[in-house]
C-alpha cells in the first residue's frame, strides 16, 4: 500500500512537471556566438520580470478591430502573409485556410500533410518562402509515439491545393508524450531554423542523442549544413540545446534570432539563439520551480555556465510567438519586440537596445482571448489570432 502511495505521488509530480504552462498558461550581443559574459553573473535579479509592473499603452493610441470573414477558426496556431491582402492560417486539427482580406473571403486549402491532433500538438507553424510553403506539425509513428516534423510543398495558383508535399525533417526520437512540441520556423541566410520542445522529458534538453529540447538548423531542402555539434552527435541538425518548450521565434534587424520559451512554474523567457549555445534546461529553471513546488536542477535560477535570457517572466505568462515590429502604422515602435501571451491574454511591447530589454509595456490585456500568433504586413498593420475554439482574426491599427 505504501509503495502504491509513493508511486501515485511520483506519477502526479511527473504529470504536473510535463504538462507545461501553455494551458495555464552594456554588453552588445554578438550574433550566433555564445556570448555569456561575467556581467550577467552580477545582474541575475535584473533578468527576472513581472508583467504586473509594466506600464500600459493608452487605448486612445490604437484601435483593435475584428476582421469580418463570416467564419471562425478552431484553435489556430499560425498566420502567415503572402502579401498585404492575402494570408494563410493553420489550425491544430489540420485545417489549412487561405484568407483574402481585400474581399473578406476565405477557402480551405486541400493538402496531404500527415499532421495529428494530439495534446499540445497538431498542424503548427507555416512559412511562405519563394516557391514553397514550409510547415511544422506533430507526426505519429506506427507505435503511436509522436514527434515534431517539418515539410514543404507548393501552393496552386488559385490557393486551393498544396501539392508536391515532402517531409524534410523529423525530430528523433519519437516519444509517447503529447506535450512540448515547440514549434516555430524561421528562414535566415538560406537556412531553416526550428524550435523543438523537450516533450516533457526534462533532462533530454542536455542530451545530444535527441533533437528534443533544441534549436535545429537545416538547409531549405532538408540537407544538413556544418552545425556546431557535428563532431559530438549523429543528429547533425542540432544548433543549440537546453530549451524547454520554445513556441516563438523571429529575426531582428541585424539578423540575430530570438525565441520565446516556456518555463515551468515561472521562468518563461525571451532570448537570443547562439551557435552551439545552451540555455541549461533542466539543470536550471530561469527563476521558476517545478509544478510540484520543488527546485529545478540544483535550485539555481541562472548560471554563467549557460546562455542568459534577455528577461525571464516570473510568474509565467505562457509566451507564444514574437516579432520585431517595423512599419509606418506605429512608427515610434520601430525595432521593438511584440510578444503574445496565452495565460494572461497579453500583447506586450519590449524595447530592445544594444542586446538588452530597456523598457516593457502592455499594449492590451484580456480583450480577445489567449493570444497565439502575431504578424505585421508591409503597411505596419498588426494582425493577431487567438487560441480559442471560435477564434477570429483581429487587426491593430493606429488612431494617431
């Protein structure tokens, strides 16, 4: 009976740890190098951030409008612009939708992407680049285990079909768990970068025999370039390790890549991707704790052994995507980071100066639901989707 009791306690602790908070949910940075400095060792407290202390943007400065499409979306994950008036949206359950904003119309895109809706997984990110639409998704194998995969196909001229679809990457190994798939994709310098969650497996974030808990880099056709861990692992795609569940990725104006990452109970962060870098999961917790209340790793929030975030949110905000804003609509926001929050339904604006966050603001809170993705067209108009059963597309424009 005592053994059964302790077994149940262990199982409950594991489930709390693995489930993720999504459902709760003057040193200059040198791009793509491991740039940990002793300066950070003395300023750990400055990295911890609480959104409740942020100033709030005056509502008189913007208008938040619902796009009238006469339809809703079921738990959409990503919105990707083809041009200012056309976009594509993914739903976790597998639907791929073309939207025409000029005529306020939409249609389903037929495809054969082998995505599976399971737990936090499904049809995830999309990226339109040159002649291809790149897609990340959760994939199941014959043993009913799951992984994060990436594929690409071509859109027909009438946007009715995605054809010639091919899988160019599958994270190894597959796991039975259905959490922490990641997953965002960015193309930079003819390479595709993707974030892969650690699938609720904790320590695999420090292991090079698994893609889980890493940032990977591949060529656009799926072949593998010369990556920093090539001599240490057979999984040549690994570019950076030590992340937990990174659901956002973007590129700044200098070509540096940034991610958002889910911590456990506290410790959500935003930070740079560095070649051969390591954010330390699960040896450190970035200010957070396990859901059971126990310490993560040896109890340290940060360590000079690992990359340092730009900031770490305690309590957790469950960050999803992020972008660097550019556009005429909000010209004074140029170069600022916009971050979506699932848990507190926030749109945040962070000022980035010389590789550091210098100011934090809340654009709005709790107005349209759990914010999943944010995109900007060439006019600078901001578009948002929410992770809701009946999600709609929202547009943020200036009143000034």
